[in-house]
C-alpha cells in the first residue's frame, strides 16, 4: 500500500483520485491545492486528507506525489518532490520548454526515484489494439495515418490558463501531444513537421490558436496527418471526440467515436480480402496507467513513459508550434 499526495484538485486531480480509490492501492490519499475550497471538496469525495505542499514534502510516510496542476507549474513541483525523495507521476505535457523537461529528467536520475509522465492515450484500449495489430504485422507496414482529437475550449482551467499560450503551449502542446506521443511510440522518430493553426473560437478571449493541423514525416518514411481542436461549439451532444485511420501495406484500421463499433479492420493478404469489426475489451486507461507506475515502483523496473520519452514528444509539439509560426516545414533538429 502507498501513501499518495495529489497536487491539484481540478479535473485531472479528480480523475486520478477516483482511479486510486478504485485500485485500492492507497493507505492514505492526500489532496493539495492552493484553492482551499477545491481541495476540501475533492478530499471529502474520496476520503482524503487536505494538506499543503510543504506538509506532504516533509511527511516521510508519503512516497508518491501525483502532479495534476497546470503545465507551467510542473518543473518546480516535480523537481522539489524528487529532491525530497518522492516518486513522481506528472500529468502530460511534461513541461512547456525542453530545458525544463530536461531539468526534470536530470532531477529524477539524480534522485534514484521513479518519474513517469501521463501520456494516457498509450493505455486506451482502442489504441492498445492498434499497437497489437501493427506488432503482429496484420496490416503490414504503416505508411499513412490520420488522427483527429477535439472538443470545445477547456473552460475548466483555473484563471483561464489554457487560453495563455505561455502557460498551456496551445492546442498542439496540450492536446495534440497525445497523438504525437502515440505515433512516436508506434512509428519511431519524427523527421519533419509542417503545421498550420488558427483561432476559431470566439467564446472566450484568447491570445493563442485553438485549432491546428500538422503533417509529420517519420524517419521510416511514414506520413501522418494530425488535427487537434478546442474550437468545437460548446453544448454539443458529444463534448469530445477522436478519430483515427492507419493505412498499412496489407490493410487499414479505423476508429471513430461516432460509430457504435469501436474498431474496423480491413486487410487483403495474398489477394484474399478480410473484414472484421471489433470492440476491444474496455478497461479504465487511467487505472491501467497508474497501476503501471506503481508496478514500476514495486518491481524497481522502468516506467512505461519516461521523462525522456515525454521530452521527445514535447519536441514534436514545439516543432508544430514553430512551423505554424514560420509557415514552413521544421526539422526536429531545429528544436533545441
């Protein structure tokens, strides 16, 4: 059993608190948030204890800190926690700048503690299934990909921090990074990024774009089209949705939140067409993600998403931002 402190009582803090309680892996759960009323509400919902950041750092009985705060706070919180000898789970994106992400990696290495970043899409069943199908060669080599991820503007951010590109990184860094990370894991290193962005939503005053499109060229030769949006109208029947299409040399895998069938597989091997529809067994990806982190601690094994992995995915997102600003393709080597 572990004693875990969640930093941040917002949406993701709630998701993680619910997951920990469902896992029955905690002896005590602690909630830290600068807004005392938010901390109390979340603590009361999950039988947790409200505390300050300094209190959880100095409490030797607390072995895990789970960072669910806005991105611009990640570096300071993670490094301090690691210096105090805590294992750290940090929500994605790891940071806003590569120098901050690398400082967090270095702090983790020096501490000897586990440090994992929450790229949860790797744990969603429909994405896990894509990994399995690609690994077995059922659709051949992936040559082209299309992905969409989007919804209305994230109004839950305290002080509207998502609207400040200096605090959230914009839609590529905060949202599309999910798809950048999954594709990096699946297809390998990215070589170039060409992106464009726009400010489409007038619902909230913003100084950053809320809809973006990026074309990724991988070192393998594969191409991917990734679109991310915070500009869908609020109040729609579906608040958030995703779509993907993977085209391989032997077939296709498609998935959309708009279809009842979760996944469609079409292949043609030796001239023999095959069509199947699947609903991968559902499991809570957040529970699976946090379980994997705890297993890494207990077994002293590598975490599934290291600081280095998260930093490489951040680099792709930053390349997309740079390309959108310069209106030209950007080599990954340009992002330092």
